[in-house]
């Protein structure tokens, strides 16, 4: 088993006739554990026949709040960034971990990722927060409290906003902003369905009115 922690960089390595230019996980689990979001593990500018950056034939686990960057790797055949091979190859991205796969290239298939012979790639989503009650999710109404990955983006209830974004962006923002005073503090809330959360209002759920008031209160 191999465990990588904060601040590891694997660069300029080659396996031109084999797998995993930067890293090969075969026969034992690979764990990348990052303690905070300021740290990261980098796998870049490596090359192999398959899996220029990382090739895995066994489980790979990415944990912690940091980031794993797989970038600028190349494969002579498949999987420029990642190459998963066999049904034992299971890559799991844990909650809160950021995996960036960018600017990789493969001469055949899967410039970023190639999964063959039953290999798997899964991402654990964050939990659905208290702002989204069970009955709100997927009820046919766009609820901003459910617009998170953990709530499956309101199960598609807000999709129409993005489908209409092109034409809506050309219109003036006409949403109503709801605000009131509570305990001598201005409180803004979204209003309507979906309120100000639309392209014409720059996807601002509270509207320009509240933004303006808040900014002026802050100056005072």
C-alpha cells in the first residue's frame, strides 16, 4: 500500500513501454490524503504507453480537503491522464477533495481518462444540507436551497433556467427582491420562483437591491 500526503509532486517520469508514467498502483491500494485545502499533490509532465499520469489496477482513494492535479501528461496509446485497467481498479474521490485532470493527451483513446475491462471512477458527493427538505427535492419547483451537488442539483428542477439562459441574459433584470429588518439587521431572501437566480440577474439569488443596501451599510 502506498500513501501520499501533502506537498508531493511527481514530474518528468516515463514508462514508455508500460503503464503509469508518473504512478502505477497495481496489487496494493493507493491513498492520497491531504490535510487542508492549501495543499495538493501534483502529477504532471509524465509519459507512458498507457496512463501517462496515473495507471491503476487496484483501488485508489483520494481524501481530504485539498487538491490532486493531474496535468500535462501523455500516453502513446490510452489514458493521457488516468488509465484504469481491470475490475479491481476503483478510483474514489472523497467528499471535499478536488481532482483536476487537465491538458493531458493520448494518441488513441481517453486523453483525460480511459477506463477498460470494468475499471470504475466514482465521486462521493457532499451531503444535502438542511436548507433542502426532502419534499422540496425534485418536486417540480426550483428551490435554491437544493441547488447543491449533495442535493443532486434539485434533481433537475432548475434545469430550465440554464436551458433559457442565452435568451434570458439579453433581458433586463426584473426580479423582485424581498428584504426586511430583523433585530436591527437587514435580511435579504430570494423571492418567487426562482426569484433573482437567473441569467438576466447574473444568477444573484438576492438581487441588486440588497447588494446595493448591504454595500452602503458596510461603508457606514
